[in-house]
């Protein structure tokens, strides 16, 4: 029984089978499909924006409050 979720294709571990798959992809005999990891693409793109996007969304007062709280936790006060 496979450990992969249903419907998720894996690349073969066998070097010869992998070489054949790569050749098939290169010659256009089969299509290379990226693995689906079950993540929402829009949510992943928002996550890549990181803290900068969150900082822009917060007011200066709220940002300062969060920074003070983080410093207090960091320094154990």
C-alpha cells in the first residue's frame, strides 16, 4: 500500500523508470504535472509576502504594541 494520498502521482524511484519518464516528458509523449500538495495557491502566495504585508496592514500603534509584547517575551520580563 502506498503512503501517498489518493490521486497523487509520484515520480518513480527506479533510475531507469525515472530516465524513461524524463525522456517521455522531453519528447512530449507525456505531460509533466507538478505534484499537488493540497495547498490553496492563493493562500500560499499571500504567505510568501510574509511579515512585510502584515506590517503594512497594521496601524503604527498596533505594530508598536505587538513589538513591545514580543520584546517582553523575548527578554523574560
